């Protein structure tokens, strides 16, 4: 894999740390800014909504921008939003910074996903995506628990400052290693924007985007509210939140790594094996969450299964959107973050039910069940290597 791909992954690491670290910081943010934990959880949804809206919008605008300038501008805006978030005492202002950061993240990831696909041969897009997404999974292993520890020891604002600082070496790497040429496909005989947007009417593309969104909703719905499960259900100290997040992140890294080697040619195998296991795993975690050993083991397993299945489906988005070369990354980003927006909102509604802190885990199981029910009639499309034409 080419060096620029790893530099893009470094930037994704900084952004992934920000997106995921709130799972360990929500109680402190809620207490400091005098809001409920459920309200603080809307920060995750605000970020995801910004990603959903921003991905196609910014990707369309960035079609004519030099790739390096666009990526650099996005990551510096992201850093600035975190600096403002670190000093504010107002929840609405913090909420606004999350939206700004999300728009910058959306633009960056949309361009980066497209760039990653062009840096390798067509039959290695899944592996390239795995490398890029490894920035996110490493964030869950190191960045997110690190942010949680910083939040516990120095306060949640220190974690925001740390993310801003992480952006700087990534920005320098982009400046040094990413070519500055423009990426306007129309100028080089590629499809017009209208033709690329028309790809969204294709059933196979809509299918894989929907399935990817549902799996990610299940993942984020539970991940966002893991902290109360650790401290209240399992009755462990706050520092154990970081341990559980590390285990979930280590599992996600393993899942993306394995899936990256299968998603190009054998995506059906990942879905057929990982889907049912993921379905069983969320209810199992809900039932066994009060047992620390089971909680630790299932956090790893669910991280692996969630990201293996999710990354495979997002790879399918890139294949199905092959005729939208400058917009494909934004479609993948939108699919990821529709789930990230909806998942925590649905999970938050279960906190006030009889299930309490375990409600999000049961909700995640239901979302995976819906995913598999939708996917089953179209298993031939999902199992096809590279791009399927079955539904056209």
C-alpha cells in the first residue's frame, strides 16, 4: 500500500478519536455543562448528522479543488473547531462546534475515500479501505481510551485539546505527501456531477448503503452508551471504561484487518458468518454485562464483528458507486454516518425504559436483525465479488 494512504489514515485516526471519544466523556460533559447524559449524547448524533449532510455537499464542491488543498483545509478546520470546543462553557456552542467539526470531517473523509480508491488497482479497493479505516480502529484502541483517561484525570477539555494537537502532524504529512493536482473528473473526460448523482437511483447502491447504515447504527447505539454499562451495570470504576473501549477497539482493528482481505472477492462470506454472530452478540452482552469477564470478552468480539461487517458493506458501496468516481466516497461516508446519527438517538430512548443502561444493547440486536432480514433476499448481490449487476 502506498505511503500517502497511511498518511490519510493518520488524519482519520485524529478524527476517529474525536468521533468516538465522547463514549467515555459523556458523564463528565453532562455534569460540567449541567445537562443530562442523554442530552450530552446528542453531541454524537450532531456530529453524525453533520457528516451525513456534509459528505455529499462538500464532496460536490470539492470536485474542482486541488486534492491536497482540500484535505489540508478540512483538517485545519477540524482542529480549530476542537480548540473552540475545549474553551466553551456553553452546551449550545459545544453542539455547534461538533457540527462544524463534522462538516470538516465529512469533507475530508469523502475526498480521502475517493483518493484511497485511486491510489491502488481496482481489485484492491477493499484493502485500501481497510488501511484507511484502520485509522478509525486504532483510534478506538489508543485514541479513545487515551481521551477517556485524559478526561478522567484532567477533565474532558484536555481530550479536546489533544485531538486538536493530533491534527497538526497529520496536516504536515498531507502537505508533504499528497499531490496538489485537481481532481475535476469532468475536465478529464469523467462523468458529470448529474451523472454521478444519478447513481443514487440504482437499487444495488441503495441496498448496500441502507445495510451499512443499519449496522453502523447498531454499533454506535451501543458504543456511545458503554460508559454507564461499565460503571453502573458491571459496577466497575471509571478507569475501567478505558479498558472496555480498548478491547472494543482492538476487536474493531482485528475485524477490519480480516475483512479487508475478504471484502473484495468474498464479501458474502463475511456477511453470512459475521451477521448472525453479531445478532447473537448484542443480546448476549446485555444479559452478561454485570459479569466483568464476559463484558470484556464480548466488547472485543462485538467490536470485531461490527467493524468486519460494517467495513465490508461500505466497501460494497464503493464498488456499486464505481461510476461516480468523485462522489463515491461521500456516499460511503453518508451511509456510515446515517447510522451513527440514528443509532445513539434510538439508543437514548431506551435508557428511560425498564431495560435502563442495557437498552442500547437490546436496540443494537434489533437493528442487526432488521439488517439480516433485508439482506437475505439479496444475498446473491451481496456475495458477488467486486461489483454486482443483479438488480440493474
